[in-house]
C-alpha cells in the first residue's frame, strides 16, 4: 500500500501491524476491514491471513510486520504519520515487546509526528508506563457513543504530549464530555453502503464543547455512501484545527 493517505488529519500511514476484530459498535462498518477484504482478493501478501469470519474476516487476522518497522527511517522529510490505520497497536495479540519496538522507532525518528488511535484504552493504561512517550507521539482513543466515554478517562492517565479523541463514526450525541487534559477532538460520520446517519446538532455540540474547553476541533466528514459524498462543511465553514504541541 502507498504511504500517502487521503485521511484529512494526517499525511502518511504506517502499518507495522495489520488486522483487528470488532470490540464496539463503531467497528460494525469498519473501513479497514472492507479494505482488507479487497486487498486479500487482490493477492496483497500482507492480507492473506484469514481471520474469524464472525469477527475479522478475510485478510484481517492480526499480523505483525517486522519488515515494516524500519520504514520511517527512510522518510527524510518530516511527516505526520497515522500509526496502524489498518489495525490497533494495543490489540491484545500485539506483544508488549513489539509495541516497545514501534515506540523505539518513533522516538528515534523525532522529525516525524506520530498519531496512534486505539479502542483498547484499558490495555493502553496497563502498558503506558512501559513505553517511552517522546514528545512527537500523540495518543488518541475512539469514542463513538456515550457508552465508551470512559476511554477518555483512560487516555487522560497517559503521559502523551498530545491526547486526542476520535468521535468517528459519531453514532449519537456526546453531551457534557470531560475534556480536561485533552488537546484535540476529531469528529466525523460513517461512510460505506451501510453508513449510519450523522446529525448536525451532534457535531455542533462537540464543536462548541471544544471551543469552551480550549480544545482544537477537526471536522473530518459527513460521511455517506463514500467518505467524500457529503463534504466537510459545517455551517458553511471548514474546521481543520490541529493541536498545539505542548508538554503534558
């Protein structure tokens, strides 16, 4: 797969692991699972491990790619890098030793900014003090509904320079979030044939909560049959705020 990506809030993807399985409703129409099925059918060598059809599906079994660990060293120009767009670094089947190797590469290549996103926030808290949180590593959690707002509390305990929330796909209103010690929030709708609808008032409320808390707000997309189908404007404006890098 090409390094560059169309994801609006990053520049490059790096997938030292691929594959995952469903853990919450935000996973139900996972774009990475859909992509993995396509790559599996195309014969891509990194997506030939068949997973559980009830959980992961063709090409989406958790797989470690040792040969990709060195890739960021080759990028001479600084990049913003989304780590594991096709997986979850804190998946229970990723050994701590491998996660530490990933963190070692990120620390060594301080010219790049790394964005990690997980739904396994509990495991994140259990391993966080065994990892080197250099200032170029941003950590985020996915929060698709109120039921999973506890992931924000887990995130708050992590000593990352930037802590962020991905409210994508946003499946319901998220009123009265505790955004203390959070630096950035990304909101967006779901895409694909079975995309669930996103209501404008949910997004406006998150925008306003971020403004009140001094949190950078990024609106990624409305979603629909394709990710670009309904654009990115909210009340006639684009919201592309990025966090200010600071000490935690």
